């Protein structure tokens, strides 16, 4: 579950900056668009997501570990001569290989009859809403896990195991 998402979106080379990402990461969508255009793509859309997640694992009726992860995912849409493809990637070191693969795919696939190009912006988007109670869980996360364990045991379970993810 992705609870906190920071996003930089690039369409046809226009890039917004995001303070939540370091300089190298916030430039990645712009550089990706440039690279794909240089490889022959007519249209490119690239979004970079920063995913922050807190995890509490439990087994044998006890919380066993907790950790915090920050990961990045990139989504790329490519179009050339009316043909379209896209991919999502969490292993950013493979981005260049995937761009090359996507461009090769555009050479052999059929034309997308429904594709009419990328709409021109700027656009206005509604603010994304999320459950603030989840964002503010913090130390209550452990209490929730313990409560879930106790509830399962009260219902007759002998052993419990699971994972709670929050942002």
C-alpha cells in the first residue's frame, strides 16, 4: 500500500521540482524525457514517485521487527508514429535498458488507433486526500499490532503473524 507519495511529472520535457527529492532524483524524469526523445520518441511522459513506508512485522504473537523504507518508482510512457507503450520500474539502475527495450517494442507493435497525442497543459489537479489518522499513527502502530494479536487470540487463534504498513 502506497500511503505517502511525492511526485514529479514530466510531459514533453517540462519538469516540476519537488523539495522532497534530492537534486539527482528530481532531475531524473527530465533526463529520461530528453533521452527518450533523442532515441526517437515523439511523445514521452515520465513520473517519478518517492514511496515512504513504515513496517511492523509480527509472528508467534509478538511484534518482531520494525523498519522504515524509502523507495523510488518511475513510470514512463513512450509514443512514436502513433504506437504507444509504457512501463513502471522500481529498480532505477535498469532505466536505460528499459528505455531501449521500450523503443524496440515501438518498432514492432501495431499503431494505437485511439492515441491522439499528449494533451497540452498546464493543468489543475485536485489535492490528493488521504486518511490523516493513518499518517499520524506513529507509536500507535505497535498498539494496533498488539490489539490485533490480542483480538485474534481471543477469537481462538493459537498463533498470529502479519505485517502492518503505514507511512
